[in-house]
């Protein structure tokens, strides 16, 4: 049970830490250098934390999924805020 809590916590952490990067990514042209950096910057943080808590490489898809979900949520929030600013 304790292992499941650690795994869920790490996936949620990956999601939360990726939201600001996805938000910022929307302000750069697609496939630009900064766009690429903002996608990949949270990954080393997540990998170091995964290693520190002692999870094997088998959990990479879960943390990667959390990171991708955070990027998608952050970019959606950025787009919605821009649309609301135009409408006001």
C-alpha cells in the first residue's frame, strides 16, 4: 500500500510540475528551441525524484503520462485565458 501511495504521489507531482511549463510553452512558436526546452525541462526533475524514492524504470510510462497530462492542462489553461482576454 505504501508503494502505491509513492507511485501515485510521483505521478501527481509530475502532473503538477508540468502545468507551468505547458502554460509557458503556449507563448512560443511550435518547434522553436524554447518550445522544445519547456517540454523537456521538467523531465530531469521527475527522473531524479523517481530514482531518489527508489522506483525502477518500469514506472517511467506512468510519470511520463503525468508529465504529458500536465503539459496539456497548462497549454489549455493558457489558450483559454487568451480567449477570455480577447472576449472581454
